[in-house]
C-alpha cells in the first residue's frame, strides 16, 4: 500500500513539473485553471496499475510518461507534436539547415507515413523516392500509427550509416525496399541564376534562420547582372520559420506593409509588418507555387498577391494556415503546439484552402500506366484544423473531381520541359514588350 501511494505521489510530481514547463514556455494556463482536471487521477491510477501488474517490469518510467504525452498530442491536429530531448535537438538543427539523414519531408495520411516531397540532391531524391509514397516500414518496423517525430528519429543518423525503408506506390504491385546511405543534409535554402539573359530566377527550398540573408545576397548578385524581372520559385517549399517569411517578404514590399497577422484562441490579433533597412526591388515579378508550397511559402505568396506585387502562377498551394509555437520543457524535451491561425493582409485564411494562383498552370503530365505521384494537401491530413471562413468543408472538395490528383510529374524535369517556368518566362517577356509600347497620345 505504501509503495502504491509513493508511485501516486511521484506521478503527481511529474504532472506538476509538466505543467510548470508549460508555464515556463510562456503559455497562459491561468485561464484554464478552473476546468475539471479530476480525470487526471485516472492517468495516475492507470500508471500505478501498469507499474504494479504489467507482465514485465517497467524499467524506465520515462517511456510511459513520454508515451502518454505523445498519445495526448496525437489527439490534436497533425502539426502539434511532442519531441523527446534527442528529437528536440534535431528540430533545432533543422532550422539551421544541416543534419544527418535521407532528406525526406513526411506527413501522416490514413495512419501511414507519407512522403510529402523529397529534398533535392539528397539520398532520398537520388534513390527515386517520390511525393505520395507510403512508408510501410523503417528497417523492418511497421510505421502504422508511428508518430512523425519517431519516424524522423529512425530515419536520421550518422553519415555513412544505412537505413531501409519499405515503400508502397500506386504503380507497385507489392511494397519495395529502398536501402539508402545517410548523408549530411545541407539544405541551401536559396539558389539563384539568370535565365533568358535578363530574367532573374531564385528558388527558395525552405525558410531557415539565414534564408533572408542568403536571399539578400542573391538579389544583390542578380541586380549586378542588370536583370529586368524576377521569378521567385516556392514550389515544394514546405515552409519553416515565421520570422524568416516576414524578412523575405520585407525585401519586396515597402516599409510598413502588413505581411501577415495571427489570431489565437482568445482572438487577439498580432500584426507583422515590413520594416525599414532592406533594399526594395521593383522588378516585374512572378511567384511559382504548387501543392508542395506550404506554411511560410503561403505567407509570402499571399502577401505579394494581396499587395499586387507579384503574379502567382502554378497550382493551388498546400493549405497550412496554422502557427506552431515551440516550447522547451524542463527535461530537454520540447512541445510543438498549434497556437494560432494566420491570415493574409486582406484577411484570408488559407487553412485547407491554400493560395489560389492568379494564373493556373499545371505541370507536364504522364500518359498511360505511369500515373505520377498523388497530390497531398492539408485537407487530406487527418485531424486537420477547419477553416472557420468556410461554412462547409465540401466547399473545398467540390472542385476535387476537376483536379487530376494522380498525374503530376515530379519537379525533376529539365528547364525546357518545366511548363510552369516556361510560362512565367513568356509572361515576363510579354510584360517587357507591353511596357515598351508607346503610349497613346
């Protein structure tokens, strides 16, 4: 009996520590202090029963606590997650743009890990992993109901070590194993060049800590080449840091322009505006987007579209209109919690809906048996947040039948075969011609 009481007391202390960590993370918990927490005692009862009666001795109580926390977080939206200390460290490394692994962006669909997109020039990309691939196993272990963080931990590792993932794809008759050697994934978030003599081209692959600095240098370099227009490629950019998205937009809009605003559960609005100090470029500008353009990419595209700074070209974006706050916990773990929704300058919520391009251009399609990869967006993820501006989710899906959801080509096509890029080039050329036409007098 004494032992049982001791376990219950120890459990209560852990719970207090967990709630104290949330306080340290600056979340306001005072407003929920009056809510019924009687059911927490059920958790303590179950933990005690497990420790006392489970067939095998529980050697590490931390595993039980972490498992319970993960289960609690998994009941929320797909972007909230609990990160044990090792995973939390890896997340911090991610934002710096360098880690050991395969280079796969993953999500969960139908309780299975699903590839959102492989990162260019990585082991996964070179091995032929495609968006929409179902990851059935990792090193022989089933991924059903496996959290994203657990999967990331298993996929990452030291350079030179190998990992085998079992993939199921629409055109496969049965799952296939892909064995890849981990490498240091250095994500250069900005790539730039001059195309067609005077058109600047910049591709942003992610929004990391130094992306805005890299972009500034790329724009300065292109400006020295005397470019007269610009293509900003955000295709398959999964997003990243909110502040970086604002700094990126800051380089294209005048000072004091609203980039994005967010609202949490208390409906308090927080505005993020452009600030002074960055050179503003006045080129005719086209932004390329597709279903892989998410979160921070959608913030940038939405702001430039609302302020009519750029023409948005491509296909509708992913539709992730939520903000995650990362909260360090007392034991070195971390909580990624969805705390707000974000809105474009004109008040649009793109949650589940995405940014609609001004000019819709679908990529090259495959014919015959090779169908290409399926399109996955926020609305396809389980437990996604609803868009409060849309009365009925069917409103989002009403055009689904019009969309060919399984025939889009991967983006590893040549510049000449990239129909979206070529369309952007043609428009910018026409833009220049029309500008140079003499005005009627």
